């Protein structure tokens, strides 16, 4: 293979050595806040700059220069973590081994490791008969779970959509649920969005009312989706009440726990997930509170048989005969056939880093969110959306319109010391931080308030 440049290890050793040295340097610069969190630049300029590169050395410096620096303590924007060192290295190994995983022989280690990760989640929720799959992100994960809910309701896989189906979900739920319903062919009316209460939770009373209204329209409810937690405000629905009602009404209950599902590993945080064990299916992202690179998502089914019904299909060249261990053939249960060895990234943190350390990091981030909320409440110029439940905090300047707030947000990002985002909740614009980096402390967060106040007073 050495006759081909692509596989010339002697040539590419300098690349590997350079990348290793650069990563150490880049990480130190971020941790010491010696570079901007984000060098905000027009995309056409970035494209032109890369097109002018003459070698990989130049490309490496530009990748760093134009990337959002997640290891910087001022990063508190979207729900993306700075990956732990073991999980980042596991990601490298996954790419090197490049195991397909659709059938067991294409990825023996990959399928076994994924099985171990899913068994650990199954144990955490007390789902003795559960099965699951890992897939590329919460959007595909939620679609997979809802396809299973649809199939459990009726054999749409063979007959096609012949009726008016509906999924009930909070107005605050992630947009991928709405998208999944439309992909399944249910149309705009296939999503019934329930207005949350003043604490931005879906309650049992609201759910009962929505179920009755949908049934009056002669639409068939295939699933109810609970958020744990919602993407915008970061609030957990009343999963206990929702789960009990779904059991009474014999409706599939799915929990989108992409962000907060791994709180189950923490004795301190797991009460937020009370009622999640009543679900029929659940989605959990390791690339959020599991501290892995994206995309690393698990889809769990309480009744393991449900995981095989979604994509029931013949492919004799892949699965020539019935297997005594069908869970090892991951292609039977996922939208993806060739699939990245993503379970290794989760395995690395669960086993090499350890669950107690993962819990400690999650608890630190949630505690820090509460500390920041307390600081916001002390300042007369600011208004806290509500007490945070997770590591997401929403807040706004009093007596400031949206256009001015957006200008302050843009100014803050251009300064380079912080990266945060904005969101609209109940028609009101709020600044929003997702505290994802354990290098961030209260001083870094209060500096956000100071700098925005300074921009306001200029």
C-alpha cells in the first residue's frame, strides 16, 4: 500500500505528528482564553481562504482559525460539548477501523460494544427486556422511535398510510419531532402541539384535553412525545403524569431525552426524569451530556421486540438466514445500513472515564446553571425566564426590544470572549446559554452580563 500516497505511513507521519502538536497548542490557547471563541466571518471569505490553501499545513491553521472553539470557557452556545479526551480518541479509532456494522461480521467489536452501551442504559432505567440501537443523531433517533410507534399501531410498513394519524407533542419540543411526522406522511395536521403551562411543562390535564380534542376530529393518535428536556427553555415535561395517561389510554409514550437522558446516571439529577421509565421508547444523545463527539445517539425500546418491527425487510445478501442473536445484526433495526462505530465513543466515557466522573461533570454544569440564575436575579436590569432545571439558562434585559437585544448579542459574539445564542419563548426574546464546558465557571458567565450591559450603555 506504500506505493500509493493515500497509504504512505512515512509521509503521513508528519501530518499525524503535526496534528497532535497542534491539538495540544489549540486546546491550551482555548483554555487560557487567548483566542476568540468564534472569529465570525462571512462564508464566502472562508471558502475563498480555503481555496487559496496550497498544502495541508495551511488548511490545518485555517480549520482552527474559523472553527467555534468549544474548549474555550466562554463557549456557552448550542448543546454541543467539548469532547472528553478518551471519547475524542475513540472517535479517531472508529474512523480508522471503519466498521460497517449492518451485519455482525462487518463489525464484531463495534456491534458488541454498542450492545454493552445499550445494556448499561437499559439497566439505568430498569428496562429488563429492552433492546435498542445507536444512530446518527436525535433527529434520526426520534424518527426511528415514531416509526416503531406507527408500526405498533398499524402495519403501515406494508399497507402504506391509509388513515389520519396524529402525534401529540409540546409547543416547546424540538423541531425534529414535527419534521419526523411530516416525513412519515401525516402532514401538518399530523402534529398536535400542546401549549405548556406557565412553567413550560406539559401536564396530565393538558394532555387529557388534547387527546379528547384530537379524537373528536376522528384522528388516530399513534404516540405522545414528552421532552426531557425541551431544547429552548430546557424544561422537563411532567413525564410521570404523561406516562400514566398513555398507559390508561393505550397510547405509545415516547420520551425525547436527547439532552437530559443521561442524568439517569446521577443520583442527584435522576429525579428530573421521574416517569421516563413509563415510556415505550426513548432517545438519548451521548454527544450532549455524555461528553462525546457528535453524532452518538441511542434509541431504546422498553419492549425489545418493538425495535425489530420498524424496518422489517428482506435483504438476502446481508441476512441470508435467521440469526439466533438478531440484535447483533444492527442493520435490521436502523435507517442506516453502513454505520459509524459510534458506540465506541460512548463506551470510552462510560468505561474508560467512568460513570461517576460523568455524573460529577453533569452535576457541576447543572449546579453552575443555578448559580448563574441566582446572579441574574440579583441584577435589577435583568429578568430570569425561570429557575433552570438542567444546564440551560434563559434571561433577558428588561425594557429592551428584540432588535436591540439581537444587536447586543452580535456585539458580544464579535468581541470574541463569549459565544451564546438567543431564543424566542412565548413571543419574548431571551438570551440563552447552554453550559456545556466544565472549564466554564461563574466568573465567565457573569462576564456575559457585564459585557452586554456595557454594550447597552455605550
